[in-house]
C-alpha cells in the first residue's frame, strides 16, 4: 500500500470538445482533510463527479487508484461500495420523510426484503450521536430541522454507508457561522477517527482552519498542492493560486463620494411571523441611510435581516406590519411589490435562482422584467426596440460574459446570473437598493466586479443597503453598518469601528441583555 | 459548471463580426414540417382525397373550435396548468344560446352575447378559486367539467335544441362574397397574395431590426426556403378555398382570434407577465407582477373563449346538444403540447398551439377519409401526442 489512499492520475474530461479537466492529478493521504480550491468553473465539481462515478468510467481518461487498486466506477453505487461518498451542495434529503428514513435512504436496513424499522431507528440514533445530534428524535421529519442540522443528517447518511472517504461539496454555503463552526469541528472529529475527507469550499478561512493540504485547480489544471506547516496557508496565498495573480485588494477602494441627505428612513418597524400572529420577528427597527452611502446589515443567519428586507419590499414577508417608512422624505406605504418599485425601492434577493430569475428565459427578458411596466412599454405594449438596446447596454456596463442577450440565464455561471439580477434592478432606476447576500456562491473575480457596481451605485447618489453573512464583506464594502440580532438592532458601527470583533461584540452583548 | 462554454452555440468575436449567421433551428419549425408530412402521407394514403377543395374547406370548419380552445388553453399551459372544464363549458354555452333562440325566440346577437357571458362567468368562477383561494386548477376545473356537463343537461332538459336559424349558423358555415374567374374565387386568391406579401415584408423588417442591433441572422438561402414553403402552403390553401366556395367566415374569425392572442403573448406586458409567472412565479412576484391577477385573467379568458367556441360549435351543428364538446379539453391540451409547450409552464407559443391543433385536425380528417376505425383513430392520436412530446423533451435533454 502506497503513501496515498487515493490517487487520481492524468484525469482528462471533455464536454463536446471543451476540456473541463486537463491532465489533473490529485493525491490524498489517509486520514487527512484535503481541500480543493478554485474559482467557479475551474473544474472542482467535475473532478469530484469523476471520482464518485457520476461520470462513468470511459467518459474520461486517466486512472483512479483507491487503496492501491485501479477503480472503474460506472455509477455512484460503485464508488459508494468502495466507501467513497459524496455530499452535494444541494442536499439530497426527502423533506417529508423522517430522519431515520432519510439516513438510510437508498441503503435501507432490511430483513428478508422488508424494512426492519427497529434496526433502522436504532442505527439511525447511533449515527446521530456520532454527528452531534444526540437530542434529535429519529422520527422527526427532516423539514422540521434547520438547514445546518440537515447538513449533519447528510453526513450521518454517509456514515451509514460505511464511508471512509467523504467528499463535501460546499458544505457550509448555506450555513451560518455557528453551524459552520459545528460542521468543521465534526470534520476534525471524524478525522481523528480515521476518516479521510475532501472538502470543496469558497470560504477560505474555513479551509485554512480545517485542511491539512490544499490542492488548487485553475481552468481545468492542477496548479499546486499546499501542505499545512510547510506552505503559507493564508487566504491571500490561496487566492493568488486560484486567480493566478496577486489580488492585492479584494474590495475596490471606496472613492470619496458626497454623502447626501437621508433618503431612506425606517422608524419603529415591527413585523410578526406570517403563520404565527403572536411571534414578533422584528422589533422596533430604526434605520437611516443617506444618499451615496453603503450601509451594512450584519448579523447571524436567522437574525431577521432577510425578513426585514422582504417586509419592506411590498410586505412580501410577515403580517401585522407597523411602523413608518420614508423614502426621499415622503412617507410611503409599500403594501405591494409594484408600489415598492414605483417608490424607487429595489430588493436583490439572496436566492437568485428561486426569487431572482426566470431561468428558462433570456438575459434580456430577465433584465427588463421588473422595469417593463414603467420604462419599457407604452399602453401595455412592450417597446422591444428600447428593450434590446438597454439590455445590450447593461450587458456591457456590468460585463455579463455572454455573446448575446438572447441567451437563457439558466446557462450562465453564478456570477453572471448575479450580474443579470443587479442589472434588472438597476433598470428600475431605484434610489434605494437592498442587496441581500449579493456575492453568495460566486467566485472571487466576479465578487470584485459586484463590489465595483455597488461603489458606482453609491457614487450615483443611491442609498445602498448590503445584507451579508460574510463579515469581511461588510467591513470591505460598507461605510456604516447596523448589527441585527434576534429581530432587534443590536448596534451600529461606522468607519474603522467596523471589525469582526466589534460586530460579534454587539451580538454577544445583545444576547446577554436578552438572557438577563 | 465547466461545460458552460459548450452551451454557447456561436463564439464569434463580440464586436468584430458585423452580421452573425446562425442556422434556423429545425426544432422551431419541426412541427410545421410534421404538419406538412402528415398531410402528404394522407394525400398518398387516400389517393388525394384530402387535397380536394371541399376537404380543405372542411379542415377549417371542422377544427375551428379546437383552434379557439387551443389558443385559450395555451395561456393556462403557460402558467403550468390546464383547464379540464373546457368541453363541458363549451356545451353549456352552446346550450344557453340554443335555448334562448329556440325556446325564448331571442335574436341571434343576444344569444351569442349570452353564450360569451356564460363562458366568462364560468371563467371568472374558476379564476376566483385558483387565484384568490389558491385551489389547484386541476381540481377546480375538474369540478367545472362535472358541473358544466350537468348544467348543460339541465338547460337542455337532455334534448337537442334546433334547428338554429341561418343568421346564427352563418358564423360557422357562411362564406365571404365571391368573384369568380374561371371557376376560382378571386377574393380568396387576393387574400392569399396579401398574406404572402405580408410574410415577405415582416421577414425583411425583422432582418433589418436584427442587423441594426447586431443580432444573429439566419443564412439568406435558409430564410428564402422557409418563406417559400410558408407562402407555398398559404397559396395552396387559398387557391383550394377559392376553388370551392371562397373564404369561410369562420376563417376570418380564427385569424382575428389568433392574431389578437399572438400579439398579446409576444408584444404586450400582460403576455410577458404570463411567461414570467409560468417560468418562475416567485421571481415574477418579487419583480412586481401581481401573479394572482394574472392567474385570474388567464382562466377568465379561457371561459370567454369557451363561450366563443360554444357559438362556433352549435352554429356548425345548427343545434345545441347535451353531449356536445365531449373531450374537447383533451384536444386543446394536446394541441398545446404537440405545438411545443412545456408541462412545467413558461414555454410555448400561440402559433405552436395552432399548428398543434392543425396536426390533430389533419390527422382526424385524413384517418376518416382513409376509412380508419374511430377506435384506431384514438390510438393513433394518443401515439402522436406521446411521440411529439417525447421527441421534444429528448432533443432538449441532449442539449443540456
């Protein structure tokens, strides 16, 4: 047996003539956590799909050597039989089935072809203990759990398949900081028990923390492998490998732009849960934003930031909404999305695929959708001339990488999709923009471009509100930030006061106040 | 992720090439070719019986109602749903009109307005349940299917009401005035020529627009072949009509209906909203589209068109019968899917639905002329529906 548990040698995979992977080599030692880093489209997921048999043997060239044996996987079942289990970014759980049923989904505990419920529940409980979910009842349907716990159920499911090489594709993308930390601890714990892990993640701080080695992939090639304790593991070093150049500043400099009057003023905003009229989700929120200002809404996931934005934007969330909202000094009652748009408010949702885009339709269709009524039609007839011209203009303005605005947005990368959503809302000519997680799941280069757009918007005298779970993003882009915790404003920081410590400090202090 | 590049069909440098050439997609015109193929096959099988002037005329008269219903149904299909109540509502609308004329001696215009009103009431009823109360359309229209049929029997007291007067049946059986030269009506020929000229002009216009915005254009020879085929069909069709009784009134009605809805879906904000809602209702709502309202009007409109189809059907039969319209909903739904609409919503065109309806019509007509047993006809129609949708979906999957 060699030094490595897994060797992928000279892997090349083509998609109709285009090489997604070109002579890629990957070597993983037993019992280590290997991170794979690369920009979107670099080939990370393709490589993992080759490894797990999603692309069967024969569709790629090169060798997979696992435990000293050359493997020819024809399907996921083959790789799972060897103990290689992949957990995809999109969770593969069936929402209405119980935890126990999900843990053994496709791997049922059977006796004579009939499901053995006693064994299923007992073994599920053991697996839950291993992933730190001792407190959960195995009969609970998984949709009653938060996304963090669902991710842990996925790991339990993998353990149930006797995995000894676990592949996690963006496991913390949808998790908040606390849940992410919990997941990383679990990985270290599993490593201590002898498990080998491969993790794909955009969150470089997590990778520096948890990984023993980092393999960097760029444009379908393996660039380098960094070893803990030997090489520099800093985020700057990893990014340099990923983009192939020093990215000295991840956030464009905020040029001095004149800060104007308060154009967005929220007073005593209260919102109750849409299904539970007694549960107060947001309590007495007061926020002011000036023209030309970029203001953050920091906080942990579940703090109520998205709920706040949605409740403002056409009362799209919650009930019994009270409080006053002034835009440009005028009191407005935005009880429909149309009214919000007409009153110069725009909201870029955190989930572009579900709430932002019509994926089957073209870039042009999506860009003009929200502004169609106000700017692209005359007596209900669409002005297709103007539409084509504007869509083309914005494609260049915000650099959407495509040949034509007729291309369906579903075929674009995440970063380009996000740019289309931004263009869609810029075309409504808003004065106030709320950007909810504007760079979630997109690569470093596209992030930078989005930050530039945010700066340009501020320079043009718009009020921009940025909601982000990534604290460096708040620090890097905002002039000022509010910290939200459990539906209340826990603090306000501006300029150099905005640091990760200060933000966490606000949250901790607020939590203590709540407990007292 | 990494295969993004492969999905872009042409990778001509962005600014350098002045006019990009992109081949016409066979998929877009595949159904038109299928229509021609089916027609030619039956021409051979029936020894040319389906080419006769009277039969070409019958194709329009027999399928008018399906085309009207397919147009309305397409909007429902675009939202990702269907309307199952169509056949029953058509029968009820016709029954009301027939009863008003035969039993109450009402005039033709009043009976027609009553038919449209009854259809609209049904539509509003369905619209209210599906939009305000968010009851799945499948359930609501299953209910109107049963209720409508029952109401129809009650209104007609299970009897056939007729005969309906000539001014009522004119809409489905009448013809425009004719000017015959050598046995062929010149008005038909002139309309054919006008339509052909219009096709050429609109092609030239769209080329000009595409050039202006640097959008890709198909190679010239392909455009010429395409337009030549379409003009060939148009001229053949109008010549045959001219050789029979001239242009049917029903054809004008159909042209107006199809024209209005084609414009609505391709050129208006309302049309855009239907597509956006069908493609992603949540994103549409957060883009300021009142999806409830769109849903309501789509179903209200379907009711109104049922009223129109009710008039057309009862006028053609010169009577209102309680069994009328049986299975029409399935013909209309099948037309939409054969015409390329997606069951998931957001994809489909009016022209596609009309072509789908014509394929069904040519099939029915050809099989009857060829002497197929009616049961065999059903088997063939089912197979065609399944085949068309299967080919459509498989071709999409390969690309993805």
